[in-house]
C-alpha cells in the first residue's frame, strides 16, 4: 500500500472540490459518479481487461514497437528517453505525474531514477482509468525496495496511484514539476483534451514528454491507415498535432523525434 505521506502529498495537489477515497489497495479514487464510464470502443475496454495488467509489459506494450519498426527504441530505451526529456534528476523536480500509467512500470522507473539521484523528497504519481491496472501497480510498487549507499528505501514512500479520468485531471493548475504520457494518448477518448490537461497541470518551467502515434508516408496512405484503425478506438495523430499545441501555449525547447510511426514530443513550459 502507498505510504500515508505519499497519499497526503498527492491529495494536497488536488483541486479543493475533488472527491477522493483511499481504496483498500492504497489507490486514491477520484472518479466522479456523474461522469460515467470512460471507455466507448474496443481499445478502451481492453485496458480494463484484468489479465492484461499481468501481460502488459511482456506482450501488449512491445506490440507498439511494430509502429516504430525494427530500429525503434526498446521499452527500456523509452524509459531513459523519459528521464532525459523530463530532466527530472537535473532541475530540482519534486513532483512527477505519469498519466495513463497502466501497471506502473514507467511510474516505478521514474521513482527509481529519482531515488538513484538522491532525490528522496520526490513524489511520483501514476494516474489511470483502469482498476485492474492500478491494482497491479500498487501491489508491485509495495514490493519494491531500493538499496543504495544510504540504506534501503521503500518505493511506496515516494509513489502514489490515482484512479481517475485523464480528461479531467484532479490536480490544481501548475501543481506538478514534470508530466509524461507514454504509449497511451492513441488509446484514450478525447486525446487532445487529455493533452490540454497535461499542459494545464504543469508548472511554469516544468517539462512535458509524450510518446504516441504519428502519420507517416504519402497523405493518402497515412489518412487511409488512420481511418482504418479509428473504429477500434485507436488514433493516429498528425505530425504537427502536439507540437502546434505546445508552440501556441508558449512552450520552449519543443522537440519532436519520429521513429517509424511513433513520435516522441517534449518541451518546457514558459
């Protein structure tokens, strides 16, 4: 279960009107009953399929590499990309938000990177809309202990998980130092609304990093592919969809890297 201090710190970041219930598994539930279920198509329903949480890292997640091609980065390399693009070990980052965190693999890696850098005051929050995913995330995190020259640290002391809708994040404006969303925006309903929420909760000077799909090749072929997968709930984004939003929002150091049909986008909020 998440440490009480991590839970309390996470709640302190919420908007005042946010309902929050601490579940038996240590996950903070901030769902609003009036919002109803968030899934509408096959891709969204699949994320709530309990057994997927068990095979996510070994089977489901590597499937995304098919979009990037054989020369694309592995999941391990993607994690190092996130740490680098967020600059979380270099700039005094204290609060990191991992949106659509699934079973918490990236969330834990971010927390471990901060612990390895001696950032024992850091908090990493994973948010997802899937109960099975977060239940797995909470269990795995509770069993993770880091040992270094200063002793042992329970990762749960620095990690909290939130069950909620990414289209309406519970956090105050400008309340987090870094926010990432890897391999998820192409699955969620209303992805550009989610992206706007990532921008909103990030503090001035904070960094954002996303990894998602991108249209490649001749326009006719790219449009046909995007149309073909849309009924399943998958979205294939235009090359400028996210960078344009960041530029309009006044972000600095905006960077886009493309591997096959996947894109990595990062930037710093002015």
